[in-house]
């Protein structure tokens, strides 16, 4: 027979009242824990929404940048196409001019001049290597570069190529496909044949020499930069 609580007069067993107190405490603790969990979930949801918003913004920005890059690429492709077309037209004109030139060679002035039928700028002026024997260099800041260069055949072992050697010294005007050396494919003016370039003019092949638009060659790995200004070339002496 259970004992009666004499103080409360309720007649409830002591163990039942203790359990009720514990249950009430557990209920409050559980409620508090659930509230904290709900608050934590809400905060995480806010963080996730904020991060998703940033992701969408960055994705939109990347999309815009990608479209801009694609537009620029298409513009470059179009410009390259136009340039190729113009170069092809110039090539045809050069061949026509070469065919009508004297056997001693043909040349167009290195500086911009008015011709009877065509304006030719220095950037576009070329001379066929097979059609010329002498090229003269003018206007270089390094004075001993200036002078007459005579066509010669390389005497270096393993090299069977034409270049131009200065008549009063060892300086040379030569072509080099620089891709294998990390250098521009270009015509170079140097102290010796195949030496470190002082001046250069980029060009895709060794069959013609550009007369204008030369530059000082300043390459940290393989150059002996000449002084400004860069020279221009003319055919003959």
C-alpha cells in the first residue's frame, strides 16, 4: 500500500510527483532544443539563399563575360579574314609588279611615296630575294649598321641559305624562322650572320625582304639591341 503525502494531502505517491517534475523539465528542455534547432535551420536557410543569390549573380556575370569574349573572338576572326584578303590582293599586285620590273630587280620605296598608279606604304613594301643583289640600309641609330649589303650564300656548315652581308664589315641581314628558339620569325640585322639581332622585321618567309617598318630588337635572351631610330631599306646602292 503506497504512502500518502501528508504535506500536500493529495494522496499521490511520492514517485509519481517526482516523475511529473522530471517530465516537465524534459518537456521544457525539448521545447528549448526544438526552438534552437528551428532557429539554426532558419539561419542556415538564409545563408544558403544568400549564397545561391551570389552564385546566380556570378553565373550571370560569367555569361556576360563569355558573350563578350565570343563577340571579340568573332571580331578578330573577321579582321583576320579581311587582312588575309588584303594580303592576297597585295600579293597579286606584287607579282604583277615583279613580272613587269627589270631583270635587275624591282623595288618600291621604303617610305610612303605617291606612285603613278598605286600608293604603297612602307609597311607593305617588299623586295623579292631572287630578284635583287644589293640592299642598302639607311637611318639606323647605330651608325655602322647603315650601308650596302650584298647577297651571299652562307658558308656555315649545315646552312644552305641566302643572306646579305655588309660590304665593309661582318654585319649581316638574314632571315630566321625563330619558332624553334622562342623568337619571332623575321628578318634580322646583326653583327654577324645568325648573330644576336640588333634590328628586326617580322615576316612569314625568307623569299622576300620587307623594306619598311623595322624595329629595334630587344629580347632578353637573344639580342644586341641597336639604337633608335630603326632603319629602313632600299634596293641597290
